[in-house]
C-alpha cells in the first residue's frame, strides 16, 4: 500500500518553508562558525566513552573530522578536529574505542584512537584503497568499505579486531558498485544504487560471498538499507526527488515482497537520504525535510510520528539534513546538517524524543454488493501530520496517526459517493474500520453491458472511455528522445485500446505496458509517421498500482509536454494516471487521448440451452448473494422465464 504524508506548504516570496517540527525538540546545537576549518557538513555517528559515560558526536565536515562532547546537551563543545582531504563525502563508524573515517578525497582510511581525546593518536591507512564512499562496522569487528576506488567499488572486508590501527584484508564482493550497506550476522545488505536494487549477500566466507536475493526499490536508485531487529524486514531509501522509504518482507529470499512505502513531504520533490532502524522506529535524514521519524511496528503500515525540519526551504535539493544517529544510550538523536548554520555551513543538532507508538487504523472497503473496491483514498481528518492512504487490490487499507483521539475518516473514490466515518484511535493499538460506498450513478461506469456475457456489469452505462490529456496543446513541450513513462493505477481488469501519439519523424517504435518494477506485461510495435496519429495498443491491463505506460528505449522522437500536467487523470473508476517518471512535476509523456474498454467475455457453461429474448432479473454468487461478476468465479444468472444460467469466467 502506498501512503503519503501530506504537508501544507506556506508560500512566501523567494522562500518556501517546509513541514513544521513535531514530537522532536531541539535541546542543543553546535556549529564551526569562526573556526578556520568551518565548512559544510556531511555524515555523523555517535560514541560513548565506557570509562566515563560521556557521549560524543563524531561529525564529518568537508575539511575533516570533528569530535564534539555532549555531556551538557545544551552546550556541546568540540574536543578535537583532525583535518583531511577536502571533500563533500565523509562517513564514520566505530569499533570499541576507535573511529574509522572514509572520504572521497583521498587519505585512505582515517583510524582515530578515541582513548586519546587530544586527537593526537591517529593514522591514515592506505593499504587497500585510497578513497571510498561509505563504511559499516559489524558486531564482530569487521569493517565493510563501500564504493572504493578499487575494482567496481563493491565492498572490501577488513578485520579490525587483531590490530585496530592496522586492519587486515579478508576479501571482497565486487559484482556491483555499492553506495551504502549494513550487515547483520553473516548477511550483507547492499544498496546497489546504479542497479536500482538492494542485494542480500551471504558473507560468512569472506573469500567467497554468495548472493541470496535482490529486489528493486521504488525509484530504482537504491541509496541506503537497514534491517529490522527481528531480521524479517528491511527498509530502503532512494536518493532521488519525490522518493520513498520502502519496506520489504525478506523472510523468503526467493520471494522478497514490498509491503509498504511512504513519503515525508509528497509533491514537494524532497529527497530522502539515510534511514536507520531504532527498535520499532525508523529515523531518517531527509535532506530539506530534516530529521523524520516513522513508526515501523507494523512494516506494512508505516506511520510518521515526528519530524524536526532544520532547513528553511523545501523541495528537490541536497541541502539540510545529511545524517542522523539515534543510538546514544541517553536517547538523544543527533543529526548533522550540510548548510543550515547561520553562515550556510554545517551544523550539529541534538534532538530530544517526544514521540511514542502510533495509533493504527485498518479495514476494508466494499460496495453494497459486498464487492471489494481498490483504489479508495482514505484520509484521517484534523491530524497534526496529515495523511493519505488507499485500498489495495483486495480492498484493504492501513494507515495511522501520531496522536490518540476521535477522528473523522473520509473514504472516497471517483465513481462512488464519498463517506465519512468516525474512529477512536489509541496509541499502540489497532482500530478496525470498514466502509461501504455507494456507486455514483451520475458518472460514467465502464463495463460490459451485454447480459449474455460472463463479465456482464449491470451497473455499466458506457462501453468505452477516453482520458489522460486530450492532446499536446495544453502547454509547452517538444519532441523527446529519452526513455520516460506515465505511471498509473488500475482498479479493475480493462483494455487500453488505443492512444494518440505525435512523432517528429518516421520510426519503428515499441510501446510497452509494464508493472511497477519495469517488467513488460504487454507490448506492440508500430511504424509511426511524422505528425499525430492514433495507434491501436490493446494492452490487457491487470489490477495493480504503479503500472507504467512507456516505450522500449530512447530515441523515439515522440512529443512530451514539459509543464502543465495536472495529476491525477482519473478515467471513470477504473484507471488513475498518477504521475510520470520525471523528477520534476508537470511532465506528461507520449500517450494522449487514451481509449479504454472492457471487452465482454463469453466463456461459459450453460444449464439451459437457450436464453434469447429473456430478461435478466439478477445475478447470484454460489452463496446466493446478489453480485457483480468478476473473473475466476462462478455466478448464476436468473431470468424472468424461470431459467438459470451458470457462467464461469476463466481469466
């Protein structure tokens, strides 16, 4: 189920403020303003001195590595700074009382002995690589170096237990470039950003790692991944505009399933960066949206419960919060900002938790005939953090809210009369709320109107519909040679019969219907001529979310609009074009004046031989309930002459 947290934006001249702060309180901050090495910030980690109990923030700056004492959270103080190669990327992890710092500017692996808090005991270790993008340290003292300048930039395994200041080489897995990753037990979870997938790798034998499974992420630019405490789920981010946190069931490596995805600030094009599992919560650095917390108690129902927005601005861009660390024993969450200090450089934030478990809401939506309805929008009204969920192909929804109380819940879908119900919601508890929607007979209902057909819909009043943008004249655009697509949800099985296209020159083009992972479900090839033309597609479209209408490759020279698209485009109650693959809003790709129909189906077994010139009274399912026929079910058609016809639609 796709869920979005809707945030109201306040538009002011030259500046857009993003979401307000909620359930996270700023208790202290530190910046390097006035110091010679002051610069923009990068990643962060935390460390506790077991001898004194004092906690520290380990912060990467463009200019080096800073250690900040947090014994007085209202007044953090820098203990020492080690200069290094000037670079945007600097990442830190710890093993016992040692810090390990990588960067993309050079110097290899900086190893700092934190037993010496003067900052004088360190070494730049360059034996196995010179630059790297990221590092992870597992519970056994193995360092995992990601995105180095060696080979494809996969992962290098180093043992730091024997000699923490001089690690030894254990092996590598170099099938793909890894942007970031983490390890639990003998399993590496790798964010293979350019593959658009996360990989699970058995690293029990460091000299011979084995792939266990892999799966694409929502925007196919897999940046970061973290595993749940019970090891049954992983959570990912894609470092792209308008992207998601994705949640996946990994109990069967041969059948990894996405179970939810959520955004912090939909339609603002904000970019998520790194998410971390902290018990039942996900704590995420979300660039211009700041530090964001989601309840992941039920991974199929992610609910935002807190946020602290430290950057005055919103939308697409790599400003604001780079990293966050939620694992200090004190409970403080420390976050590093790139450029939110008063002089536009890095800033350290100390945040106090004010959140608790969410209130969960779930249920089913059906019509008066007890038929499930997919694609119903479900909104809990008057919440501090607004929300939006939708029913899946089984008519089920999950959603939630940060705060307990009595709330109105609105259920709506094009083609149905909206309904508002009341729910009592309690923190840490699931409230069940089902809804029944009436069909709005004033709207066109697409379906088979032939009572002799096995998929006859007695409520249908139209056999074909057109939708999407009528033509390409609604706003600016040009002929385009890239590989982009429209994204849509389908709420019943139907046929995309045709669409209108505008071509720059004669060319052979393959048009594709794909699922949400980009796998081709149906295609057709046409030789297009210059100018506009209507082409037959006949794409058999299943019930699903995130389907794609695109082309097989670039260099098509088809027209697309580069602004002015107003999503969603709802075509009756069967199809909703929700957006495009472009990173910017307003783009509309290739498919204009899209024609849909639902062909009648006639696969049946007859109990009587003739039913011509008879009036259909009602349709019953095998339990004797009046029903609207769906595929792969048996129905009995009752006629006015007393005859009964049994019909079975085989999909």
